[in-house]
């Protein structure tokens, strides 16, 4: 099936993205620190440290999302609870990053964000509850002797002639 390879690809992409985001923000922090300039009176050391801390936080966030995708790939089970919420939030973050990337960086970065968004959504959708096939037979209605139908005594449901009652037993003289 296509589920496990998608989970592996998502895990790898998110690990690479985690390293890339952390490295980019660390580099930007170094650039701001070496320029020793102020932006509207803000301290350059504070901006440099903020960039580095932000890179570490977002890198860890994407790494945690990658761990969830890796666990999905290893276990071949859908993400549940916090892991599912984490992957959904990563999809939303990539949608927002894609929108910002279109305006600030260009269509190439937008395309990359949309591809990652699509992979995360594909992971979530392929591990969703399996749908019942259209050609599958509907579940059979319980018979009068089924335990779910009162054990054959009708359990007080229905009256004479009701489809829920069994026909009277023949009597022998």
C-alpha cells in the first residue's frame, strides 16, 4: 500500500526541514550579531538571540512532527491524540508559510511548502478510518433468535403481527 512510504517520506522531509529551519535562523542570528546595527532602537544582541532561540524552537517542533510521522511509519498505525493534533498543526503551519512565502520569497518556496502540506495531509488521510467499500454487503439484520433481539422472546418489543415477533409455535393435540 501507499501508506507506509508516505509516512517515511513525511518523516524524512520534516527532519530535513527541522535542520534547515534551525540552521537558517542560526545563520540569520549570526548575521544580525555581526552587523551590530539597531532596528528601531532594538538591541542587536537581543534580535540575534531571538533568531537563534526561534530557530531552535521551530526546529524542535518540526523534529517532533517528524518523530510522530516516523512512529506512524514504523507501527503502520494512524497517529492518535497528541500526535494527530501535532501533524494537523504542522499542516496549518505549512499552509501559512506557503502563503507568506508566495509574497516574500516567490513561487518556488510556495511550491515547496504546498508539497510538504500535501504530504502531511496525504499522511493524515491515508491513515484515516478505512471506508466501507461500495460493493460490500450491508450488515445483516438480527434474527429472532439472536441475543441482540431479546433471545427469541422478543424482549417486550413489538406486538402480534409485528415484524419483531416470531410466529407462534404450532401446538400438537
